[in-house]
C-alpha cells in the first residue's frame, strides 16, 4: 500500500514549489511537481519599448538576475541585427562567470549541503581530527584545531539557545546522514566562510554594471566607458580590483569548494545510482570567444544528448517552430488552440483567464491541471537542463578541459561515467563546471586587458539604436545558460513596441508538470525510485530536488488559498 507525502513549500529554493510523492516499500513510485505561483512577466512587457525589456526581465528573480538581462538584450539584438563590440562580449562573459561562481558556491553550501551535512553532529567532533582532515585534502590556510574549536563553540551557542537560526528546520540526526562528525564540522565552518566570500565576488557586477543583484545592461553592448584617468570609468584601479576578486574566487573554489565536494561525495557514492530520471540533456551554450554569432567558439557548447548516448550531439535551434514548444495540458492556462496543442514561444500565450480549479491544500488534481508552470518540450521530448547537461555536452563534445575535470573526479571517487546520471552526478557537475568557469574568467580578463592596451575601448554599438531605422515587424531570440540551465527569451516587435514576449526558464524545463501524453519532466522523473527512510522526514526527496537548485520566482500576482485575486505588485 502506498502513502502520499506532500512537501509544500520546498524550502532552500527561490520561489514556491510543491512536491507530492507516492511512497511504497520504502521508495518513491510516483511524483508530481507543482509551481504554485503564477507567471505573468510576459504581460507586463507587452507594448513597452524593447530596449527596456532587460530591466523588467532581470527582476523576474533575485538570484538569476544578470542572465535574464543578458538573454533579453540578446533577443532584441537578434531581432534588430545588432552586433556588439568584442569588449562588450568579454564584459558580459565576466559578469556571467562571476554570477555562476557565486551562485554555485551558495547553492552547494547554503541550499544543498545541509541535505548531506548533519549540523548538530559537528558538536561531537574532535577539532584536532577535523584539522587533520582539512589539511589532508587542501592547503586552505584556515584549518587549525583552534579555528575549528571556535566554529564548534559558535554552533554550540545556537544549539544551547534552542534556536538554531540559519540551521533551523533541518532533519538533524536522520539515519540517511553518513558523514563523521569531523567532516560535518569542516563543512559547517566552510558554510560560514562561504557566506562571507559570496558577497565579495558579486562586486564584479558593481564595477561593470553599477550594482548588484540587478546590474545594468544595454542593448548593443554594456553601459560602461573606459578611461584610465577617469574616476567614474573603468580605470586601472577598477581593473586591478576585478583581477583580485577573480583570483580570490579561483582560490576559494580550488581550495575549499572542490575539496569539500569530493570529500562529501566519497561518503555518498551510492547516490551515483539514484535520481537519474530523464535520459535527455540540453544545453544552449554560452561564453563566446569570437562573438555570440560564432557558436563554435562557446566555452559552454550548445547541443542535446538523447538517451544518454555520449557518442552523438544533436543540434538545437530555438528559431525552429517545430523544435521547442510549450504545452499546458496540466498547467493553469488556456490556449486559443486548446489544451492539447503546443506553441512555439514566438506564438506563445500567457493567458491568465483560466477559470478552473486552482491549487488545493489537500492534494493536487493530478488528473487535470496542477501547476502554474507550462511544459516545454524539444521535438516532443522532455529535457533536463542545468550543470549536468552542460558538463555532459562538453564532455561528449570531446573538449579536453571538460574531459580533464570529469575524468579526474571519476578517478578520485572510483566510480564509472554512468554515475554522472544521478543526484550525485548533478551535484558534482555543478562543482566541476565552477572550477572550469574560474579558469575561463581569468582568460576573459586577460583578453579585456589586452584589447584595452591595444587601444580598443569600444563597449557598445550605435547601430540600429534609432527606432526610425527598425523594420515594421521583427522577431528575435536570446539564448544563454543560467546557473540552473538553458534559458531563452523570445520577442516579437511590431510598430517599435513589444507585441509578444515569452521566457522559457530552466526550472520550466525541469519542474514542469506532465505533458499531454502523460510523460514526466525532470523533477518528477528523477524522484522515481528514490529511497525514503522516514516518510515523516523525507530528506532523500530534498536531496534529489535540491540537486537541480529550483528557482521558480516568476510571479507578479498574489492569490489567497481559494485562488482569488488579491493584489498586483507594482514594482515599476
């Protein structure tokens, strides 16, 4: 006999996610993922100036900020035929890399590590043994017995007070935790260090984009001038500061994040066979080294892997109306063509006139509509997107940099390449690509400095800036890779205004409900077969869901528990 378990909301994510599972004989046999907030950003953008779209889309979320702005300016540039100068591409790449590094470190330590690390257990650790462990895996200087004793005392104060603060509401003492106390203490100490480090790397955004978390962008380039003698421009002092921030990031990633990742993974190698789910992986790619129009120059290659076949990369074309479509059979939307049809984003509808049942607070109506997320498909196939997809596409492409980090990790853990297709593989891939990104950021910085030394200070193009030069109607697409996966914006411009604008975000691919044929998307599929030790404390469910790093904050309306309209938030 199966048991229905509901987790609502799933915490340590961005946005509102509800997951319902059926558990039988200690394993998940069915799963349903529901986004419980309505998306409406597309409606806000209608009839606005296309050049302003980035400022709105960037505020879809407080986490995936700069990538939405990047996708937005690219979709307008694509529609109007604008080519940005090389320096603008490099600055965009540096902002992209900075956000990726910060986001991945934050995810590992502050959103996902507590699924594997028992915080309370660290109180019984021996600080001397913890110090020996830390020094055996890294040359990070903060690893003395005294340092770990101080951390242990800080945690003890939380516990003795009865208020665990940032560590509240964990499943501490759960049987599924496997780390020894010393490893737990080391991880908790680095959790606290990561809190301090992550606020430094985002200063790259304030230097290039004026602020964080929502830095400024510009259709045609970046809103930045170069003048070595001007205090308010990109000068030698600010360039040197960027270099220092990138160096510090690489050190933290190489000496703290990666060693911790590998150490923790070594205790959970059984999770290399759990949570695989879908067998199809998609990456739009990004980080151009020869202009965004040259896909072959991307550091993140573009492509699709089908049925885990690493011998072949399939092409993905977001402009092909037969490749990418969104379906609404189980989503709280209406299409003028009916629930059974799919729509390419250029023809997409965000129709909030649906008047049927809204989210219940007992159980989801899984036979009908049960999520505010649409269901995207590539040629009818469900796709997983995210770090694992990017690493697999890079590895399958034969890229030496990917092969080096992947094969080194597999060798260190003594697991086969098949272990990548799992919850553990998804978590490990995020760390491996962070290591690659830290190195690539150094390359981009060197290219920018070289260009400036050679006299090229161009940061934006004036081409097609005057709306009088625009065509009466134009379509564009802006593709990128958010930390959580493939992200694209589609725009239709008519009479110099936005006629239609659609965002298909990574968590739409991963967290969406079943399609019209009843096929699961990534979250639901990955949960099938996951063990559940204690139905009252479904820690294992969180491990798999958090391995995707859900980010579902795309809502602009608030509803009460009966689904009634309450308030529209006036952000602008």
